[in-house]
């Protein structure tokens, strides 16, 4: 690990404070993180950052630099550091698993093993296979919009619709029965929001370890969450080895790499990344897009008048919400990024939400436009780790809006929307709405 290079502190900020803020989950919750990002992009876009309690890293905040890091996957690797985690959390993971990760999911691995594992399910998530699922996804979308109509004239769009819809789709793809959905939802919320007070209060296993920047004593015990998921998917593996079905779980359970069955930890991690990455992200985007339509009624009118804009609206919602806020890489050799020399062993954190508000990449990035032609956001990452589920996510969100928009006669906010308190995967946790629909 290299020593911190000398970077001129910004006026008005002590170095320490800004460095603490860029990882502070509260700023993600109230969205003031955008002020921090804008300032870093303008004044020191590749910034050496040393938050209290974390190993230091380079904050990569510009769209072009995020693409550069993603493209250079042989220089910037995943396996050593994947997410922002306090030193205490990292040490705890090491003591439990013997290496730097709780799981060995695709995002924790590098090639060649990453590509081999990814290859097992990739075709499942490509458009030709998804086409076969389109009618079932449309049915699930309709059932959720019907439910919204029954709940009318008011509901919490996140808690009653957006959280459940993508969960049902991903569980259908994995062959998991609907009665297990509340369990999966809880486990995902614990994985992604272990420091969120609402998540902690509902968890049966509270921890006292720092996780994702949360204070000691305010977290979920992620090891207990992981064990529960291992038990659950362990039973699924046994079943699918005996009785393979036409689902993704069967592909994973019977997956072979280099002529050998994939390891237990790799299989568990595979289920977990698909089950968890596959719904929280999509539900945050679905709800976040609706909130922007409510805040910008002229955009709602434009969209309802021209439904051919739905794909643009979906892409704009993904750019706007950017539910995955960051991923990390580690440099394997000395290299340059913009004006900085990155040393071998340095960590880099790609702040995707910042890249998606970069005015060198997007015109008027702080305006939500349903007719924006978004072709290059970084919400799905880029390069060899490009989101495996991006076509599925787009298809799901489109299906819901295609069903919902024509049935909505009116809709307005009916309370204060709230975001989760998390700096990794985050988005709305409540969106009260009042509406009339058919
Ligand atoms: C709007 C929804 C979603 C967003 C914004 C999103 C975002 C991301 C991001 C940023 C990455 C890392 C990319 C990188 O490192 O370059 C990723 C990876 C991944 N995503 Fe998604 N995701 C979404 C939905 C889904 C869905 C529905 C699935 C379901 C299968 C999924 C499965 C995965 C997997 C398996 C990876 C790991 C890929 C790899 O490392 O090779 N995601 N996603």
C-alpha cells in the first residue's frame, strides 16, 4: 500500500471530514452526497481518500475514469477488495473465512475463474432466453398492478409493490416457491443495509461489529445472515442435484468448471448474488423512477402521452437512481489515472452515482428527462463484470410501467419518501402514494 500522496485540501473542508463524508451512509440517505461528489469531480476527481476506520483508497468520480478502470481489468482486479468496508469489518471477515471475502461471488473474482463461472449462467440472462420469459414476467407485472389497484386509493409503493415484484420474478427464475419470498427479502435487506436502523430493528441477529461504515452496536450480524442463506441454498443444491429442473438453481447446482463440479462456497455465493442482486436494485429503480415522475408532472404527462418513451424512461430511471453506489478494485501494478500515479496495491472506489451525474458525460445531469437518450450510464458497470442481469432488470421495469401507466388516472405523493441508510446498494424504502386507477 502506498503512502498518501499530497492533495490540496478543499477550502471549507478539513481533509478528514470530506473523506469521512464520501463513505457516510447518512449522506446517501438524504442524498447530500451529490454535493460532495460534485465538488470532488470538479476539484480532485481521482482523489486519495482516507476515511476514519477504513483503509485508504482512490475515489474515482468521473464517468470517463470509471470506464477506464472497468476496462483495464488486468490492472485493476476485484479479488482483493470489492466493497467499502471498515478495517474492523475486513478483519472480522478474514477471521471467519481466512480471506478477504465473506462470499466468493462473481464480483469477488477475477479471470480466468470469473469468466468460467459467469459462463455457466450467462446465456440464461441474455435476450434470446429472456424472450421466453417475457409473457410470464408480464403476468407477474399485471398481478402486482392489480394488487396496487385493490389497495387503492393509497399504498406504500415500495413496501407493497416495488419490493415484491422483482423478488417474485427472480424467485421464479431460481425456482424458489413464493412462500419463501419474505425470508429472501429479509436476508437481502440485511446484506445490503446492515446498518440501516429499520433493518437492524427487525433482525433476529444483531451484531456489534462495524459494517459498511455503520457504528459499532448498530449492525446486523452478517455472519449469521450468511449462515442462514448457506443453509437455505444448501438444501436447494441437494434437491436440484437429485431432481434437476428448468431453473437457474439447477444450472448452478450441477455446474461444472474444468470438468469438476463447482465448489460449495462458489455455488452458495452464486445463488446469493443472483437472489440478492436481482431484486433490491430493480425495486429501487422502479420506485425511484416513479418518484421522479411525481416530482416532475410534465414528465409524467409526456410519458403517458407517448408510451414509446418507456424504454428511455427506464434507462433514465436507472441512471438517476444508480442503486449500486460503488464497487472497488485494487491496482496490480503502478499506473496512471488522469493526473495521478496509482501504486501497486492501492485500492480504488468507483462511485457510479457520481459518474452518472458527470456533466462531461450527460447534458443537464441533474434533470430527470423521460426522453433522454441514455446510452452510456455506468449504473450497470462496464467490461468483464458488466451486470449479468441488466437485460432482465430492463425487461421487468418496462413490463411494470407498460401495465401501470395506462391504468393510472391520477397519482400523487401521500407522505414523505425515505431512502435506506447505506452506501453500497441503496434506494427508496418508503414511497407513500395516493391514486386512482382502473
Ligand atoms: C437496475 C438493476 C441493476 C443494477 C443497477 C445492477 C448493477 C450492477 C453493477 C454495478 C454490477 C457490477 C458491474 C461491474 O463491476 O462492472 C452488477 C453485477 C452483477 N449483477 Fe447487477 N444490477 C441490477 C440488476 C441485476 C439483476 C436483476 C440481476 C439478476 C440476475 C443482477 C445480477 C448481477 C450479477 C450476477 C453481477 C456480477 C457480474 C460479474 O461480476 O460478472 N443484477 N450489477
